[in-house]
């Protein structure tokens, strides 16, 4: 379960202030914001720019560079499917197709019931147990269609 | 005449003095240490293919086109990021390199539209040139793969478009915005194939972009392109000229198609701007062909009559007969003239000659009266020369920069970019300003201390700084002993040390903490090379001259004079403020700041002009209005100024003008002053005439005509015609001959000629036998007056005080997109950034008055009242409000008073006690003024007029 609260500028300001004076604070702040709110909304950009004395474009460049930073809240759960070569060689592509069809959601999208957001990821370091995935931060190896369906069903139920 | 193309060396020049020798393609090349291989090759005339490199930006090494082979080194390093080493043997063209480059180019072109024939950059596209240079003949990848060709154009900026479909993501625009302009409004969004240039995820107009044009200039393709080029096509010839906006004096290439101006491009060899520009000079030139330009002379008997268009002959002879009639009835001194800081040196010189030799009096003044006259007075008193001490390049050598009463990012943007670059390079910054201007804190720069003093307390603050320097032993005694008058210094030091000047005492007056004052003083005195930059926030006060003197005192006391990186730098408002002062357009001075009572100077002019000259100073601008109201001043010739809008206390100005019998306005448009005029002489824009402007660093720059005068007469020709009609002979075939006379008659200009300006690009006066190439930094071996002179600067509060009726202090200023009275910029697309003057007010003051953001408010002072919209902001301190004076609908100067500098009468624009209250409509003045303006601006139908 993604444990996040609704966007609140005053809370964001608190998080940012917590990093005052630290060098290279942009990424730690962005991580903390995403941990708190589940995403980094566009409204956060001017706050960061002001606090770090950078331009809004500077911050936008950083946020958009990292795929992990979302600009929309995710579903209740977050499923990362590995798209790297080792997983592809043992059926990762088909599994990915299956997941997309099953959820009715493309990469970076959330199933219409709001249960799951599907994200691609490039190598979880689990090549020996490919195909691999990660659900809400828990890695899962030796995935097949049945296990994937079970994971999805369970996630939907929670 | 062709298109001027500057050589692009690819990377900036190295400033090292040690030379390194290497071989490039078999040629021996000697370059300074630290030069890139690419730059060294170009020095030898060898052009290495490149896309992401350009010599205004640091090397980046991303495009992979400039690869070279170097003997003894593995691989193919990028020539832009590889510095030269002694004995290096470089090959820029080999079979291997050709294949690599062609392969790289194939990748670029596989994701680029193939619409070269209909592309706006056709004829000026580096991508196309490089495709040719590498011999691209096919793209093996095809064009069907994933691409960006369907990306949508961003046309939100009024002056240029951003077409991401044509972008090769070389980052030149992003780097130009950061390195050159210092705004950081652009970034690369995303990564990998998804990388694209972005104005921060929003459109350009909604972004932090200030529309300086640096990105457009840096773009090697049609991705960022001037809309004027898209509309017209590529220019065919260019003429180098000087911008007619602020006192930075940027050099531009006017790129033309016949008589049509296609675009203004900052000239890389321009010694003031080094190839950079701002939104005004770069883009806001459309006023030259605006439909409201008046192109025919006009006259009328009364200011309530409609204008009647007449021939030049009739207009000139009518004016001359009116001036003679008035002088016959009311005396020789009943007429005068005002010169303009927007006109050329030559034009200004001719107007003062017309007054002195033709009118037979000294009633000539210039708009510098209302901006930098205290600079002339203060710096002449202390140093001996009425001008700033440095060139702009000097800032590169500063360790500490003190900005007081100036807002460079709005008013002198190109210099501000330079200053910000130095700040990012490590210089420390002190800002003294009632407002939190952008320099106090904006992306990548932050002032080490900001002293938000109350308006009107500069002198007290400067005394506080002096106190710390004197009492904490921070005086540079060796400098003072060697360069300055010791007795005067001793008296000054004793004054500065008095307890009433301590930070604890002056802090109470200025409203800032004593500790902040001490910190600023210590930083200025001990931080290395310290330079002071100041603007109208220093001069436009009842103690403007005192503040300039106090600044000079600080610089002398700390030895910060006479070398690069230091000095006292007035940031001049208009393009030719320095020049109009130099040219003798003050009522008490001939050219070169020589008093009219100086017999030798006066007699030399009398001999040259063949007339006797008055040895008594004439009327200053404010005195002209006073005299007019007293009945003794009846006719005024105003060249290129809009005194109704720009001068303080509008009621007084308009009453004075209305009391005159012949007001002659020479301008591009029916400005506000023309509402009180009897003769209108249509002037010419800077694009339509030859001449020179002198910028804030004393640099004399050439203005070159790029199109014929639309009204038929350049301004200098109009003055000559008027002089001749008055029987004052002026024989000049061209402005160059006027400059020859100026040089002959003015010691500091003795070495100036158009031939020299053409040869050297520009020169900074003094330019004479002692300094034939001009003088970038002054007072190097001693002050021009001999010993530097310390003057005691007692703080005397202004008589303009807040009280129960007027509890707030109004201070006025400028904004980036508009210029002065706005006559030019309001007639361009710059209005998208600033369509009206607004009143900045602190949330606390707004709440007390029930004012919400965007509300219409009444702004009232003892002098008058107006209505405008409020903007609630913490940029201003509680108790202070701020507005601009760019729009005649607001007329901020209805509010300002007739208080002025004790020495020079420079008006106290920066301090007016006001009250702000909610309003539901324009003030009575606005209504009556608008009604009069509507009547007065009418032009009679020619058919009707003939009846």
C-alpha cells in the first residue's frame, strides 16, 4: 500500500525547510515530497526553486530527468515490472503485455479502479530469478502469468 | 554592403598570457594556454565542424561533430573540450573522422524535418551547413523511425517561436540563458530520446524567460526563430549601429532587406555588450514604423485647436518668426530649449549652439537635469570629472559589488547579466535599496547583505558606512596620503567618526540594523576590489549630489579608484545621458563641462560662431516653468523629450507650458508634451540618422542610418533649418562635421573622429593626445582634478515628510520591458509584459486599507492624485509603495513634488509622502487631462483645413 497524504503546500514547505542549509538538497527533498504525497506535483516546483535559489526551470529539469518522480498521485499500489534484457529473454515482454491488458493501463498509468499503477523499471538486480517485479517496494522473482494475476488480484482486494 | 557574419571560434578565448605552440593540419599555430583545439584551429582559419559549440558559451562536448585526431592519443576527442598542449599534432580532417561525422549527422537528420526550402532558417542554418560540411548524402536509418516531428510549436512569445520539431537538443539555448543572460529559464526536460528543451514545463510567455533573445541567437537551427524573419525572410545586408534605449549602449547589427528592418542582432564585437542584448534593444523596435508616427510638420494657434499639417518650410519659418516676435516683446531671455538624452551628441550640440548663438542666451537644459545631474556635480567636485570611472568590463575584476539605488536587471539588463555572471563567479554583493530587487535574491545569485533603507536616507546610510570604515581602521591610508588632499580627508574623517554617524544612530534613521551596516562597511572596505554601482535611487533626492559625493568619499577612503574592478559607476538612464551632459547642454556649461563664465572657453566659441555669448548661466528646466508662470518665459523648443510625463509635479509642468505662447515639440509621436504645443516637428528614429551616443562608461558609439528619414528630416537637420531661419548660420554637410567641431572645441574629445570610431569600433573619452585610444579606466595615475577631494556630507532630511494625511512613502522606478515615458516601448509588443503601471504595496499596508490584489486605488500626495491598480507584494517594505512612470494614463508624476536636489535641482522622484485608498474610477485630474488630450491630439482633415 502506498502510504501518502493529499498535497498540502504548508506541509511541503515544512519538508523543504527540514533540508535548509544542506548542500545538494534538491533530490533528498524530492524524495521526501514523493514519500509524503506519493508524487511531486507541479505546485512543488516553485517552492523548491525559491528555497534553493534555483530557477523553476532548473527544478523542472531535475524532476523530469528521473522517471521515478511522478507528477500525479499513484494508485493504491505500485507495480514495477522489469523491462531489462535478462527479464525480456525469459518472457518479460509477454508478461508486460499481459499486465497492461489485465490492468487496462499503459506504462505510468493507473488501473481505472485506482488499485494499481504500472511502471517499467530497468533491472532490479534479480536477473537470476527473472522475470522480476516489485510491488510497493517488495521485490518478486520468477514471475509468471499466474503469479502476476494473483498479485494483481490481491492488490485490488486491498 | 553585405551581411556581417562574425567568426565563431567555437569556444571562448583564453585570457592566459603564456603561449603554446602546436600543429593543426600541418600548420604551426601559437595560442594562449587554455585555448581549446577548436578555437586554436579557427585562429589558423581551420573550421572544425560543430553544432553544440559557439564562442559565447563554455564548451559542452555533446554534439560529437567536432571530433579530431591527435597524434599519440587514443580515440577521437572533441576539439571543443580538449585544451591545447605544447607540441600537440592535430588532424581535423581524416577518413576516420569523415565517417564518424557523417554517421553522427545521419542520426541528427533521421529525426529532423526535411523542409529546408520552406524553412525560416534557410540561408542561416548551421545544421544545414554542417550537413554540407560532412558531405551527408543519405540517411541509412530512414525517416520512419520514432521521431519528434509532430511536436507542436510554442508561439506564445510575441517576438520569437519555439519549434521543437526542429530541435537537435544541442543545449545552446539552455546554456545561453544560464551563462550569458543568467536567468536560467530553460532546461532540458526528460532524458534519453525524450530529452527536449523546455521553458520549465510551461510555454515561453508563462515562464521565467525575460525575452532577451540570447537563446534565439544561440540556436543553430530554426527551432528558436524571430517572428520577423519568419514573416520577411532572411536579411541581405547589415549595418552596425547603437541601441537607442538605456545607458548600456549595446552595439547591434541592424539586419535589413533594402529599407526594411528584419531584425536587430547584438554585435559580438560591440565593446559595451559583447554580443548580448535585452528585450528592448533586440525586439522592441517596431515603434519606428508604428501607425501613430507623425510624419508631417504641424502648427496651430492654440493648444485647443486641431493640428494643421504644413510644409517643412512653413513650420520652420513660422517657428522662427514666433521666437523672434516673442524675443522682441518679452526680451532675449524669454525663449529657451531642452535637449534630449535620446538624441545624438551631434544633435544635442547643435541645439545648445542654437540657443547660445541663435537665441543669444543660455536657456538650454537637458533631461539629465532630472536624472543624473547630481552625478556630474558630485564626481566633478570630488574627482574632477563628471563621469563614471570605469568601463563595463571592469566588473569582471570586482571582488565586492555595492549596488545602491539602482535596479540593473530591469533598467540596465545587459550590464546586469554581466554583473550576475561575476556574482556567480564568486564576487560578493551588497544591495542598498528600499525594495527587494531581483539582485537581492534570484536564481543562482544572492546578496551577502541587503539594506532595505527608507527612501530618502541614502546620505545617512553612507555616513554610517564611512563611520565604520574610519573608526575601525579600514581606511587605505597609503592611497589617501598619495592621492587625496590630506587636510580635507582629516576633516572628513573627523566628521565621519562623530557618534551621530555611528551605525547605531543612522540605523534609526534608515530603518536597518546597525550590525547590517557594519557588516556591509567591512565587506566593502576589506573584500578586495570593491566597486560601487548606483542609479537614480541615489541622484533623484533632495540630497542627490550629497549622496554622490558620499559615494566618492567611500571609494577614495578605501582606495577603490584607479584600476580595473573598482570605482564609482553611475548607471545612466537613457542612451545618451552622458553625451547630452558632455555636449554642453546645461545652462551653465559649454561642452566638456566648462563654465560659461570661463572667459577663454566662451571667447573661443564666440570667435568660432561669430557672435557674442552670454557669460551668465541660463534657466534650468524647473526654472523655465517658474518663469513661464511669472510671465517672463514664453517660448520653448523641446527636442525628443516628453517633459509632461517625465518631469515631476505634472500640474506645475502643464501650467508652465500652458502659460507659454510658442511650445515647439520635436518628437516621433504626439507625446503628452505635444498636448501643450503650438508647433510639432516630426523627428527621426535612431534608425534614420547618423551620429553618436555616449554610454554610461563614457564610450562613444556610432549610430548609423539604416533607412531614410520617414519624415524627410533627421533631427540634426531640423535644428539646422531652424537656426538658419533665425539667422544663425550652421554649415554642416553631415553629423561627422559636427563631431569634428566638437573635437576641435572640447579638450576631452580632441582625438575623436568618425574615422577613428569606424576604425576602433568605439572610444571612451577622454580621447586626446594623452590618450589617443581613449580611456577605459580613469584616475589611474591620480585624479583629474589633482588631489582627490573629500567633502563633508551632513545628512539633512528631506522636507517631504510623512504624516497623518500622507503616511506612506512612494518611490518610483522602471521595469524591464518598458523604457522611460514608454513612447517607444508602449508601441511595441512589449506591452504583453507590462500594459499598465501598477502600485506595489506591502500586504500589511494593503490590509489596513482594505485593498485587495488588483483593486483600483487612489494614490494621493500633496501635489496631486491618480488612480491605478494595486499589486500586493513583499518586495516593498511596510510603509513604502512603488510604481513606474511608463504610462500616460497613470501619470505617476502627478504625484511627485517639486522638491529637488540642493545643488542641481534634480527632482526628488524617489520620495513622496502619499496616501493610498480604494477607488472606483480615475481621479479628477486623469479625467480632465484625458479630455484635454483628446481635444489636443486632433489633426485637421487636410480638406477641412484648406477651407
